[in-house]
């Protein structure tokens, strides 16, 4: 099932894993990415360890790490570059990454996974209706419970 809830993804204790969208340049300098980097520095370390800076072949893939609180954190490489002058979010890469994360999470026994509402849309410039449709496409038939977390502040 896919649930839309009003909660802070980073404080939501009902999930075992969470997803964030990343670029291929090891930057987590703004938005929820910065919050994740501050709360889960191991997520940033996993990003840096996964391929060289600017490696376009990371698009559509993911890195992951077991975080200090036991949650699994996924860095989905859904955009090559960063900056707000154009749409950076690559919808094909998001689909590939979500599909791969779904398969990986199931294989390691995850039951509940969260992601931020507007993932890839605020600083990445994507369209939430498009991203939401991709989430539905990937997870509607999945055994995972997926929580789309709308930070209420």
C-alpha cells in the first residue's frame, strides 16, 4: 500500500528504510538532503563511496547504508547535476532507481519504507504529479508499505 501522511520523514519511527533523491556530484547542501546529511552523516559517506564525483553512470542507480538508528537509507541517483536554472530530475532515472530500491528492500526484508513528498521536485525541478505517478507505477504491486511523508511545517 501507498500512504500519504503528514509527518517529518526523518522523525517517522514506523519505517525501516527511507529514500532520498541525489545528484551525481556528492552534494547534499540544501533542502531535505542537507537535513539527511546532518542527521545521517553515513548517508553522505555512502554517496561519496559510490563512484566518482560527476559519474553519469550512477543515474538510475542507488547507494545504501544501514544508519546509526538501524534504518536503511537509500540515495537514489535521480538527477545528474544540481541547480535550479532547469529541471535536473531525470524521470527515467527515478523510475529505474525506485524499481531497483524496491527489489533490494524486499530482498533484505524491509516491510515499510518512506520518502519525502515532492522528492526531486523542489530543488530538482521535477513535477510532483509525474513523480507521484512513477511512485505509483513502481510500488502499487509491491509488498512494501510506502509512506510519502509531507513535512507539515
